[in-house]
């Protein structure tokens, strides 16, 4: 992408808090930013996870954003675990 990109974070669970990180670490209770949108300005990995009292946290979702790169890059196929 060129410029910046705003990524909207949503969950199907009413009242859940979405936490995210931009440094590759795993979001946890009290770790990372929180909210429903984050603006990406530099190449980085965005990781997000939903939390709600009395429930098990969601799986971590990761998106990699390449911002203002001078050449196109290909990504490897996803791994199946």
C-alpha cells in the first residue's frame, strides 16, 4: 500500500474488547492498544485478539501490511497446522 491504511477491527461478540499490537507480539489482557480501528503508516504486522470477561479469548488474527515499499514482494503460501 502507499500512504497509510486504516484497518477496522470487529468481533461478533457484543461487549468484547479488541486488543492489538504492531510489534509482532501477541495481544493479551493489558498488553497492546485497544479499539476498533488502527492506522498503519509503516510496514508491520498487525495482530489482534478479542477479550471478554467470563469467556476464553479469541484466537490471534495477524495481518501483514507492506507500506510504501519500492518494489513488489510476494508472500509465501499460508501454512496449514
